[in-house]
C-alpha cells in the first residue's frame, strides 16, 4: 500500500512494510496522516496494481474502504 498527496508525482514508502499483507475482509490503520487529497496504490500478491485517485483523508478517524468491486474495476473486470 502506497500513498501520496494528489499533487505529488511520486509514491511514498510502502505503508505495509515488506512482509505485511491485508487479508480479505481485514483492515489496516495508518496513523498521523495530514489532511489532504491522496492517491492510493495497492499491489496484490501477483503484483497487479490498483490506483484510487483523489481520496480525501482528514482527522484521526478518517476511513478509506476498498471493496472487492473497487479492485475488480481496477483490473477491468465486471465493467
């Protein structure tokens, strides 16, 4: 999982770390995120990429939920 402010041209560091995964139905929390609009990049176990643009995050309880439908749309399925 990578994220960067929408205004940046490069991704930040891997927020999960090299050995972390988010299991199906699981969740992951990221602390200390400044209020901004972010692009979020996810890679699955096959290195398939999903990018979600312009996600507004602000405050301690900001939530971004990625569903199976979002992931399938990223790969071009179900359209």
